[in-house]
C-alpha cells in the first residue's frame, strides 16, 4: 500500500470522533483554553484531555502553556494538509482539485457579501 494512504488514515482517524470535530470547530474561532472548550461540549475534563492529546499527537492542534493554563489552537499547516489530503483522495486530477478550490473561494466571497 502507498505510504501516503497510511498517513491519510492516521490524520483522519485523529479527527474521526464527534467530540474532536466539535473541538476543532471551537478552535476555528481562535486560540482558547481548555475550560472554554469544555463549555461547548458535554464531556468531562479528563475526556477533553484525552481528545486534546490525540489531536496534539497528530499535530492537528498546537498546545501552548501559559502559567497554569494550556491554550490550544489549530495548526494551520495541518489544516491545509488535511484539506489537501481529502482533495487528493477525491480528485485524481489537478483540474478537479483546482475547480473545487475556486468554487470554495467564490462561496466564501458570496458569504462575506451576504453578511
């Protein structure tokens, strides 16, 4: 098997959990600390720690300690890598990938105008 598919599986398995997807959604708003993330989820602090460890080990999330608090943010390089990997799986040609990217950019511009 091509090694890239092993890497794809590693990354996607790290986010293949509803709580981890919600955590990423919270983090799209910017860097925040664990207690703030907990206000958005119905899980305990030890369960959050388990999910954050998995996301950090996959390098999808970055942790930064400041005193007693740990702040978390999305690793921008990995965000791009996840999107690129998904496009590689779903589109075999560069033209198909480019069309999806152009469509997403156009949609974002429309969303901004509508707001």
